[in-house]
């Protein structure tokens, strides 16, 4: 059972904050450090301001040696697919082959208008997302010495040398996630190494995993090829007072966290993970919202991880 640390820097974090968490992630034995890809805080000013996801991961690639590094989720609206393929391949090389690309269609309109990024309707965003997946993976999969072309509506590519190549072969794992009932499962079956369901209940997990499995079978793909994961808010404490203190620090009610996240004592968190595992989850992204509380990660490493 993989446990990965997942941060939301747009809520307020400097690069040094993220470096501190990433180093703790590595030292405490967690599998990976992931971050969101957002340019605007949600319900907060997010001071001192946003940090770019791939700039951050490039720096962390040189400051860590073991943990996997990636995004939940890079927004397909933020970057053209050709330059994105170059960026991720370069960070993969900088990390020695430890990068994963979580990518989605984009959804947060306010951050687009705040920074002058076009935000088309949901149908077009998914059309662009689908083309991005085709171009990024097509560039990576093109054999050395060959050329890549793509006759797309939004991102036509002609006679590209398809360089540089990532370290990982055939390319870094692609993660797709979300609640879409048709296109999300179909794109997962075609392009993804992992399917992630963010902040859903056990029942949501059963239902969406079933849709993705059905899409895999319709596409002739073995669903067992996929890694199945959940992203959930973490709020663990050695005592009830500690649980409440951590809940207050992130501005969320304890009862709500217990119902919708991984909250409570270490044993409660282990039991909750077990229920998601029964629904098919194999990997968990622990959303850590208080980036100053390294003791939180230490508690999970010492009291939760050994029980899994």
C-alpha cells in the first residue's frame, strides 16, 4: 500500500515550505511527494502567492533522491502539449526517472481569468485535454530518430523530432482522475497508468472505479494494468485533542473530516484506509494542508504506515 504526500501550495506556501515537506516525505519513508497545479488560492489569499508546479518539481528533483514526484493535476489549459512534454521529460531526467504526470482538463475558472488564461466550455476543455494526451504521449513514444505528426483541431503537430526523451520507458506514468462518467473513464483506459478519485466517499469509489473498469474492458485493456488510487484529506492525531487541533488549523470540522477524509487516531485512519482498499484502492494521496506541521507526517509514518 503506497502512501503519498499531497500538498496544495496555492493555499499559501513558499518553495522553502515545499522543500521542507518534500525532504520530510523522503526521510520518513513515504512513497512520493505530489502537489496541485493551481494559480489562485481557494477561500484564502494564498500568500505569498502561487508557485509553479513544474518549476517546483524541477527544483525538488535535484534536492531529493528516492521519492516519486508529480502533480494532481496539471491543468491542460495552462500549457501547450509540446512544451509540456519537453518540460516533464526534462524534470524526469533531472530526477533520474522519478516523475509522474497527473493531468486533467482544468476546472477553476477564477484562476484563468486572474492570469489571462483562456477558459473554454467544458466540452472544448475535454476535447483539448484529449488532444494533449495524444500529443504528449505520442511525442514521448516516438522512437529515436523518427518524427511525430498529429492532425489535431487544437494542437496540430508536423514533423517534430519528438525530443527530448524522458528517462522512464516508454514514458513517465500518466495519472487521470475525476468523476466524469464517460470521457474520463474512456481517456483513462486509453492513456493512463493510474486512475485517481479525489475526495470521494467509499461509495463514490466503488461507482467510479466500476465505470473505469468497464471502459478498460470495452477498449480491450486489462483493468489490472491500472493503479487505483484515492486522494483524501489527512487529519490524524495521537489524542482526540490533537485531532481537533489539527482540524482547527485547516479550518475543517472534525466530524466532516471523519466522514469524508482520513481523520482520527492512527487506528481510525488505518480502518478507514481499509474500507477504501476493499473498494479497490491501492494507493493513497494524503492531502496535507498545514505545511508547518511535520509532526503530523511523523505520526503517520510511525503509527499508520507499519499497519498497512
